[in-house]
C-alpha cells in the first residue's frame, strides 16, 4: 500500500480529520485532499493533521477554471489559483491539479447554456494557455507544479476544454517541466485510442505528475460526474493502463478518486478497505511486473 493514496473526493462526506484517520489506519502513506476539506479544517491545521498522522500529500485538488472571457473573471481565476498554489506549498505537495474550465456559455457545471454565452472553444483553450503562463512564475516561486487534467469530452462544455492527454501535453510544452505537468485519470482517458503513445510521451517529456484510478460505470447516472466506481466494477482495463504508466517511468502516488453517491454514503473505513483491496488486485501487480498482460 506504499503508493496507494486516498483522494478525499472518494470519502466526500468525511471531514479531513476523518479522512486522515482512515487512511493512516489502512496503512496508506499519502492523501490527496480537496480544497474544501482543507478550508473546513483551516490550512495550517490541515497541514498539521496530515503531518502528525505520518502521511504525505500526493496532490491538492483543485485549481483551474481559467476560461473566463471577461477581465473580472480572469482576475478572479488568477487570485483563486494563486491561493491554491500557496495552499499546496503549505501542505507540502508540489502538485496542484488543474481542472481548466469549460465554455463561458456555461454558468456553472451541469447547467443549461446561457443563450448569448461565449461558445468559442478555440478561444477558451487559448485563454487556458494564457492564464497558465501567468501563473507559472508564481507557482515556481512556491515550488509547485501546475498539473493539467484532461477530462472526458462529455465535460468539455462545463468543466474542461482540454479533453485528451495529448492536448494537455501540447499546452504544457510551452513551459518548464518542473512548472507544468499532466495527470492520467483512468475515468477520463481510458477511451483514448492513442493513450499508450501519449502516456509514453508524457514519460519521455518528464511531465507525468500523477496517476488517478477509478472505474467507468454504466448506466450513467443522471449526473455523469457520479458514474465512477471502484476498480473492477466497470469497464476499464486497469492492468494494461497501469503497465503503460509504469513503463513511462512513473513512480509516484496512485490516488483513488471516486465520485459516487452510494460510495459517499458508506462508512469511510469501509470505502478505504474496498479501494485498497481492488488496488491490490487490479493495479499493484502491473506496477510490479506481476502480470502477463
């Protein structure tokens, strides 16, 4: 379990202290907190809770939402992301995950489009590049890397105009390796026919910052964001993707990040025990070369 990490989205209804406790009790060595849990605990207290439990911080989720077309929205995004960078540094992680944002025509995730909203996808992606460029010097001062996360194309309108790992790598190429990286989240990228090649490219370029795992469930929930599950309950080939990640040279933490109402409502200790069992069955063997796939 030395590389398995609990992303606190998986135990959404637990406090940060509870997440830290169940992770430590399960023998995990790291945790990936979301900013809402950190804010509830207080930043300095959150850092102390995690440190005192003997855990490290694998990443901080999330910054991003960088696609605003108006000056006020851009300034707000920069301020929020700078705050997130400071939080990451205080917690002791170098990895700040960015969900880059959807189209300005979307008023909030999951909502109907604004009739006169901005739908220019090309321009939105350029604004992501521009805002990342503005954040890189501040992130570098704090020893934090901005980690671009591609989201499944069904979230392009409201959450992320970057849909593939290749797109993220192309954007990251404009910036130093230590300042901008990418992550592989199986839920979002498992379908990509070029996934093996782009994971290998991420490794060659030194950009592979984080590996997150969870499964793709059907039928989709009314809110597709909640259609994630434990590894093995859906359709994703974890041994193969994990082998590609390992062959790319990734040696860092592997976070389980699940959005699922039923899992959220279960006891946190039960959830961590199940994710650890599935990790041992479906992920860890491919990291260690114990699979013939």
